[in-house]
C-alpha cells in the first residue's frame, strides 16, 4: 500500500495554475440518494440520483497581476473547470487529476485579514460534472 505524501499537489482553474498559492483542497464526489423501495420490499432500497459534487480549495490571497485575485475576480458567479491533482507531473493512474467541469464559484472572499498571519481564503465550488483524469 502506498500512502500519498502531499508535497507538490497542483490546482488549476480554467487552465490557470494556482498551485503556488494553494495550501489545501478536497474534491467530494456526491450523488443524491433516492429511495426506490416498493411494497414488495422489507427494507429500504436506495439508488443514486443526480451528481452534486463539491470542491473546497484554500489559497493565499495575492493581489499581484496574474495571481489569485486577478485570476478569480471575474469568475465569481460563473461556471468554471477545476482540476486538483495529488502531485505535479503527468496524470496517471497513480497521479490522477480530479476534475469538475461547469462547477459553480458562488462567492469570493476579497479580503480576510488577521494581524500577524498570511491572508488566506477558502473557495467552495458546487455542482458540475466530475471525472478522474489518468
């Protein structure tokens, strides 16, 4: 068994690499649960419904040109494509890219300051079509 040590994951949004500012992330594959129980059943039976996937990414905020704010400011309220990958390099079966296409970025915390700390924000992406790229 190989345990993945996270020392160089990558994160892109609409093909823009924001890995240099990314500190944490997760992609969650979620399907709505539908009850398909009938009178003939003695226990509840479930099936999957629509995908309702999410992703959360934590980044340092940087207002420089081509940095986080410049990249994200025009994407709020838009459907975007994100790819989060465990390690830099080619996408393979042991280093897949986890992609959400047409995922929605509903809000952008434009400033979040704590005295004596680096400015960090969290982004939440909802919906979209999930795929694993390898």
